C-alpha cells in the first residue's frame, strides 16, 4: 500500500512543474483551472516571475497547490494509482484534502487562496520570524519554551527527530535562541526565509476569519485515510476536519506524530511536488521507511519501477 504526501511552503522555485505542464494535458488543465478559479495567471507566476515574487505567501501557497495537484492528476491518470493514506505538511495539507475527497477541486483553490490572504494580512501586522533548530529534541524544546517570559515564541513544526521549527515575534524568538546558548545546548539555528510567524498565536486574527470562511465550504468524509497536521492523527469527521484546518495556521505541525501514523498504515510513500523535504524527514525519522519523490517528469520512472513496468 502507498501513501501520498505533499510538501509545504519553502520548497517552491521558479519553473516547478513546467515539464508536467508541457507534456501532459491533464496538468495543463489543472493550471488553467487554478488560474480561472483564482483570477490570476498561475503560469506566468510559476514559470516567468521572480523568486522574490513567488516567495510572497499570497503567491506561494496557491502556486504550490497548483503544481502538487497537477503532478498528482498525472500520476492518477497515467498509473491509476490511488493512495491508501495521505498527509500534507502545512500548506501541503490542502492537497491532501483534495486527494482524500474531503473538498472538491474548486474549493481547494478557494481555501488555499483565502488562507494565504489571511496569513499575509496578519504577518504585515506582526512582523514575526521563524527559526529551524537542529540537533535539539522535542522534549528539550518543550521544556525550555515556558522559561521565556519576553515576547511570543512557540514550536511551529515538529518536523523530525532533532529538527524543530520555532515561531513568534523577534523578542521571543531571540530570547529563546539566547537561552539555548546560555544552557550550552549544542544546536544549530537557521532563520527561515518567510514573511511571518506561521503556526503561532500571531496568526490568531486570521484563524477566526478563516473558520468563518470555511463554514461555507462543503467538507465530506475522506474516502481514504487522512492524517491532519494539528493532532498528527487520523481524522474523518468533516466538521472536526474543518475546525482543524482553520486552527492549523496557529497550531504546531505535528509531523513527527504524522509520520508515525503514516508508517503504521503504509510501507511506501510518494512525495508529490517540488523538492525532497519530506523525503529527508522520513529518512531521519526511520531509515526503514521508503519514500520516493515525484518532482520532474523523469521521476515517473520511479513509479514505473515500483509498479513493475518497463
């Protein structure tokens, strides 16, 4: 059995998905559908804009979902593959909502556009930052964070063993980094190139408006297993999933727990979309887990080998 997983913001680059667009009619249909639904030229944005323009969150999020779903539809049509389970990291969760039948094609693009607009709005109010902390375990991070009394700092992503992302305002995040130095805890800190403090209380204003928006979106029971980010567990009740999707923008992404659930139900994972971020997280989580990434048309050969095709 196979699981399909979808990466989030940060993996984007100019030209992603272009070879699928040029070689497969169904991929072009997804690009055109997204452009028509959102009222913006996704082709121009993804293929012919600049890295600076693409990394603006109101552009990044719909661009990522467009590419991920274009590749997914090619895999579905060319190989007839249907996953047993799915999950997406942060922004990528929207792709899983579609793949699992929770939301339809039009609504998934409406959802991600509204999410991006609200997060961008809140980021301009708060000017938050995010750092990846490497070499420190989840338990240590959780024990140290309550000691910070200045500003706001929370765990944003529990990505894998020894890789946690923190998020908050500058005062809180810098105070936490200083605490790590004071405690002489061996680590490496890398500031992320993002425009806001995603998955933190600084997004709370956006979360309330997002939930109000989602009330008008039809959520259905998933037709395959769906793992949500907020709990890192299986979710199937449509009303609960709607609440989880809204609260995700202020909540930690529980990807470590998500990988544990995914591993329980599947032996092979296909990462669909730009980059190999999730592939790397799976390797660090457990070398026994097999994950292949489908980013380029040439990567489809990996699926051909797995399916026993020549």
